[in-house]
C-alpha cells in the first residue's frame, strides 16, 4: 500500500513536471514588420519545443575562411575573428533564435530560422567587417536638437506613448526618479508647448554616463529605432553626427537598457590602419588592457586626432555597432596605444582585442554548405509527421489491446505517459525537434511497446509454468529486466554515435531516440509495474489475469 | 488468453543451410550490384545543388529536362516529390557540368523554370548547396559512425555477456547493415543523411533482436539443462518467438504508416527500416545463433573446459594418495 502510494506520487511528480515543461508560454520574439521592414518585438504564446530548420523553415549556412585567393596566415584565429563579426551582425536578421557556432575549429555554422532570402543572408554574413574609431558627441548637439525633433514629431501626430515615463532627457543615475515621475505627470495634466513637455523621442532616451551616450529601455528599442528612421527626424539630426546603437545591454535595477550613441560622422581612424591588438592583464595595476599598434601612416593620423581630442570619448565601432563603452582619450597617442578596461575581466579584454583584429584583418568567408527551407515545406512535414504518428499510435493501441486485453490497456496508458515524457524531455532540455526526429519518435514508440511485450510475454510464460498470478507478475518483470536493459543500452549506444556524427536533422533523430528509449524504460519498468500493483490490490482474489 | 507461436519447436539451427542459401541468393547479386552500380549518393555526400520547386500547374518533365540540358545541366536529375507539381532538381558536382558555384546552378534552374513554367507560376521551397569538401567529410564520418558503434557494442556485449556473444551479435548485425546497404542500392534510393540514420537504426534494431535471444540463451545456460548447444539455441529462439512476432508486428505497422503518411522525406527512411525489420529478425534467428555455435566450437568456453577438467584434477590427488 505504502509502496503503491509512493510510486503514484513519483509518477504524479513526473507528470506534473512534464506538463509544466510543455504548457504554452509567452516568449518575446523579434519580428520583421512585413510592411515597413523594420524590426519590432512581439509576444507569442507557444509550446516551448524548438523546431528544427527543416520544420519551421529557414537558412542554414556553413562557412569557412576563404583561402582560394591566397593562404590565410592563421586560419583558426581568422575563423574566430569571423565568428565575432557574424555574431555582431546576426541580429540584423531579426530572426527569433539565430545560431552562430564554431565547429571543429575551422567551420562556422549560422542558422537563421524563419529567414527566407538566401541572397540577403549571404550578403550580410559575407560583408567585409568594418572597424572605425569615432569621437562621441562631446558638445551634446544631439541632446540639444531633441526638443526640435520632438516638436517636429508632434506636428506629425506622434506623441509619447502612455507607458513611457514622460520626461525630458532624464538623468538616469543619481537622480530621484519619483520626483521626475511627478514632474512628468504634471506636464501631462497641464499641456503646454514649453520644451519640457514630453516628446515622443526624448521620452525614450535617458542620458548615459558620458556625453553622447543615451540609454533606451530594452523593450522600447524598436520604437526608438522606428522613430529615428523617419525622414523628418533624420533631417533634424545635427550635421556631422551619426547615431549608432551599442552592443551591450545594461541592467539597472529590474530594467535593462541598450545604449545609443551620438558620434561624429567622421571616423578619426579605420581598421585599415590597425596592425595588431592583444589583450593582457597589467601585473602592476591588475587592470585588463588591450594594446594595439597602428601602421606608420595611421600612427601619424591618430597622433594628430588624439591630440585634438584629449579627454574626449572614442567609440569603437564594428559594423555600425558601438562595441562596449567608449574609452576616454587620456593623452595624445601615436602608433602604439592601449585601452584600459579597469576591473573588467580578461575575457572582455580578449573580446575587444578580437573585435579590433577582426576590423584590421577581415577574414573572407566562403560558403561550403547552404540549406534553405521554405516555411510551407516545414508545415507540410509537420502535418505529415503528425498524421503518420497518429496512425502509427492507433495501430499500436489496437494491436496491444486486442492481444493483451486489460494488460494491453495498462500498456497503452503507460505509452501515453511515455509520449508525454519524451516530448517534455525535448522541451525541458532544450533539444530541437526535426523531421527525422519525428521518425525517431515513432520508432521509439516501437521500442516502448517492445519493453511491454517482453514483460507481458514473460508473465504469460510464468503463468503457463503454473505459477500464481502475483508470483508470475513479479518474476515476469524481474526476468524481462535484463533483456530490456541490454537491448536499450545498445540502442542508446548507436544513437550516441549518430548524435556525435550527425548534423542538424540527424542529431534530432538521435536525440528523440535516446529520450524515447529512456522514457520507455521508465514507463515500462516503473509505470506499468505500478499499474499492475494497483490492479492486484484491487482484485486480490483474481483467478485469471487478463493478459 | 490469446497466444501466438507459443511452445513452438522449430528447428532453426537445423535449417541453417537453407538460410545460407537465402543469404547467398540475396548477397551475391547484391554485392555485384553494389560494386558495379554503387550507391546513389545524395548531394550531402557528393557536393552539389538541390532545388525543390512547387508549381501551381502540373510540370512537363520532358520539357524541363530538355531545357535543363540547354542550360548546361545535362547531369541534373529531376525527381517527382509526391505529386506532379512538386519536383526536386539535383545537380551533383563533377557530373554533367554542375558548376562549382551553387548560385550559378540555381540561376540556371530558375532560368529553365521561367522558360518552361513561366515566372511566378512556381516557387522554390527548398534549396541546398554542399561544397565538395563537406560531402567527402560527411561520407567518412558516416562510415566512422557505423564502425565505431560496432566497436562500442562489442565492448558492451563482451562486458555484459561474454566476448563470444558479442562477436556473434556483431557478425549478424554486420550482415544486416551490409544487406540494408545492398537494399538501398537495389532500390536506387538516394543516400541522404536520413538513410544513414535508417541504416544505423537497422543496426540498433537487429542488435536488439539478437540481444533478446542471447539473453535467453544465457538464462537457459544457467539452468544447466542437459541438452547440447544447438538444442539450447533452438529452445531459446522458440521461447522468444511470441515476443518477436508481436514486437515486430507493431514495428512493421508503424513503419508502414510512416511510409504511407510520413511524407517524402521520411518515406525512404521507413522503407529501409521496413526491410531492416525483416533482415534483423532473419539474422537474429539464423545467423547470430549459428555464429555463436561456430565461435564456441572454434574457441570453447573456459567455463565448460573447467567443468570437464575439474573431476580429473580432483581425481589426481586421489591417485597420489593411493
């Protein structure tokens, strides 16, 4: 009795966990607006199972460093430079879960679920990396132009959305936000045309720590992007200035912010002039630093420019994205300089050095493998797979119940749990379901049935040998165990090799097979056994077993 | 209680010569076919370009063929993909002038389709391009995966059973893998990654079958029945027969549903698996036990040897005492 109860509790917990990992939940995805082509965030509710590219459509690219136009000095280093660059660019695609992965030390895998245009994808990924150093907007020209922009936007009928805290460019750090909030409210209550009235754009921007730096709440980045893209806003951005988004997301309290920088349109130097960049930790000060060396010509230019900009901030921009926080120029720098990262980790310094090298020596990439799958194909595949799965399951249910009667019903119940656990495993461990994965799922239903068949046949044999029902069940389970474990371990072994050898879709097959075999062991050995125990308890005087 | 195939007394070991004949009847032409015609590797393995299209009207394959030839893609294959509106066009590298640049192939295919079907009347639903290097690598990796899993299983079975069982199981499984590859060659199925997955699944399935029978052999041996090895093997196969029939009845029916409803990508997988179930059962019943028998004859069990020599050693001191 006690035994049955604890078994049922264990099964209940597993079911609860499985259902919990499968209930649809809201996820934020960045989607491209079909009309304007701009990115915005959207919330969708879906079952948290990752679908492979073959099921949801998308582009898979494998790239290597192009050595056809002459050997590349250090291909390993070159591919990691390329990886860094592609990582910066990949959010240009606006796909939900892009994958950028370095495999085997020489190949870069890029997966873009939902992306339809291979030409565009290849264009973005193979574009040569461009690095530049630019001085930030030290005179706060952009900040001063904000009221004008807000006014212009208001005439266009764009005002601050209700959700945003209505305030003029507000100091985020060290100021009393509640007071600001009150001020904002007052401004809303008494609308006037003074410059303090909340504007559509300035309501989104918080002044950062340095001139030209603004912080935008993460969830409002798309709104800010679309406002800044408007031609009338573009026109009002002060001449000689550009706006560039940062790469880092900073969290202050519960909210996270993305940095937007107003920088000079003219770079003081570009990656072409950079020759070397290495990261190290300074043993004297224990700071992480990045040392860089410029070409002779670059050194002369840099010396002149830095001389004019001592105490200004210099943004490091790779592919239009400001990398990290712009460092301050402490003194005139010549051919050799160093960027001090203070107490930041050596890892971050290494990353910055990689950015600099990527800009200095762009690694040309060649595509060695390319796969584009249209979304309609994936939908067809899913509906075919589900159809086949349902038909297969119905057949299995019919065979099991026709042959094993009530015991068959118990096995079918265990099969339902088996399917639940397998899917939950896919979702819980974040594996990807692919088309061959669906086949693996159906195949592992067969394996799950096999475990039950082994047990039931064993029980029948024990019954035929004249044993009592209780004893026959006990021994049936015990004796079938060896065969189940051995055959399942062999199945897992082959699946493991398949997993390590395979790419995308085949990996999916191996994963569902492994999960399916594990789930089938649990359900056949543990769940079906519990059902039998309950059955025996309910009918203690059973003379014949319906098996 | 409905029971099938219980208490059967089939003489599996006795009919092994017919089993050899059957194997030879399939393997000899199969090997000849494999060696002469080889395998129909997909572009994953050869490198090349695949374009799958969906047309709004039925496609005239003849017109498409001659238009492809005209665009210099004479080596390209056109394959129907489920209906007369879905076609896959495959251009392998190094065969019939498929250009190295996949974009050039796609452009040629598009030009062909624009000419034969009309622009806008079709859409490209899938496009794959694989470089020659990746293809070669993949082929190596596929063979390596099969070989390594053989090795791992041999070690596992040697550990769980005994190396003679492992060797016998591996030889039966090798029979199935080879047979399945011949079957793929016979049907001219395109060797894709999915097919490699199917071959490895056949490997797993056949092994599973053999392990179930060997498990019973091991168990019956422990009972120390007073019968010779062939009878013991026969007994074990017969005892597991009901399970074999039922399990594979269900697995064949799921494979059949996959083949019928699973769609074009899954169908070849299901067909290969369907064949694999049969060869798996065959080899587990006729090859693995027979192999075990011969292996045991060649390398007799130490345990058995000890059982024979033990009385002798016990007798020896007695002789000294005399």
